[in-house]
C-alpha cells in the first residue's frame, strides 16, 4: 500500500493542504478555513481535515488513504506544548509532526540550502539555517517586538494622522486619507486604535507603501524608519554568516526596494512556498516509511 505524504500550511486566515507521493511529487492541493491551534484548536482540526480530504479528492485518490498518511504541519504556536499535544492527538493521520510555520517557509524558499528568510507581514521574524542549525531572530509580537512589521507601520500611520491634525507634523496625502476615513474626527481614530489588534493595524501598511511610491513625504519617512529596523536584523544575520536572504510575507516584495544597498546583492527569489516546504519536510521525515497492515 502506498503511503501518501501530507503537507499543511496552517495559518490564521486559511489552511492549505497538499498530498504527495513518497517521492514528494504533489498530486493535489486544496484550501479550507483558518487553522489557529492556539485560539481555536477544534476549528483548526476541522479545517486541517477538510483541506486534506479536498486535496486527496483533487488528486483522485481513495479518501480512506488519509488514515495511513504521514503529515508535517506548519503552524503558529508550535512551541506551546499544550496546544500541540491537544491537536496532534486528534489528527486523522497515522503519524504527524507539528513544526513552526516559519520552518516550512524556510524549507520552501531555500530547499536544503543554507540562507535565511525574512518574513515580513503583520509581524516580523527572521529564520536562518547553516548546515543543520536553524536559528530564529525576532518574532516577539506587536507589544514588544515586530519592528518594521505591517502592524507597526499601520500604527505609525495612525499616529501621524493625529500629529498632523494637531499641527505638530506636516499634513500629507497619506495622513489626510486616514483622517478622512475617520470623518476628520481624531476621537474616532483613538477609539478604533484602543480596540485594534495587530492585524487591524497591519491593513494600513500597504497604503503607506502606495503613497511612498507616489512621493508622499510622510509615507516615505515612515518606510525609511521601518526599513532601518529590518536592515538591523539583516545585519545580525549577515554577521552570523548568512549569504542568501529571501524576503517573504505580504510585505516582502514591497520591502525589496527599501532594503539598504549593502543587502541588495544577498537578495534571492524563493524556490517555493511554505506549502511545498511542508511537503519537502514530510518527505525527509516520513518518505521511507511503509503502511502498516
């Protein structure tokens, strides 16, 4: 009996699954709802199963093969033991390993090569590999970390809107656009920010990049300040021996022109995405196993 391998990219917005043969060739892919094992593990389990079954169906395979399959799941919160234990014991696979979503992104981007990924999205984290050693830098969350992240940039934009309203900083098109959105009432911004989560702030980051491209002085200043934080982290990676860096995440492509010249020659395109990375890890860890029974 063929043992199929499953790769899972479980995110807070959606869960992607791929089914592959023992050689790692992907036969089918599918997507389902969110898979946050920390905030809602039961929904995560349902969506992991749904995405996997849909991928198996897309591959034209027997739906029962899920019970003998081996899987690698990349999710946020893999370092929280209780959540991992709860989810792992309820997965529909014969065997499974839960790793960080950053690790599958690293594997997808670099394959088995040395290098690093800078994952720049709502948050920021940097993951580097040298031989068999993987190191994580940053990723401490919005409250005390995530410098240069979408959440930080969006938060800074709201601050600028208030500073412009008070006449402390100059008013520019990007600041005015925020004030207009909140009916030119700063109290609405304050109430919004009081309840906002990092992802909510992060939705304003693309606006800053768009206005900076048009030469907006405030947007340009905010991005230069954010890029300093990213470059400092990249300096740390380079000092440790990193010679190849992939910019990933929703803001990765947008940041490419803002990175300091000293890092530009280290930039490389990712070989694949996080889902292909999860499949590759499944191959390396389970590819030689045979079905039982």
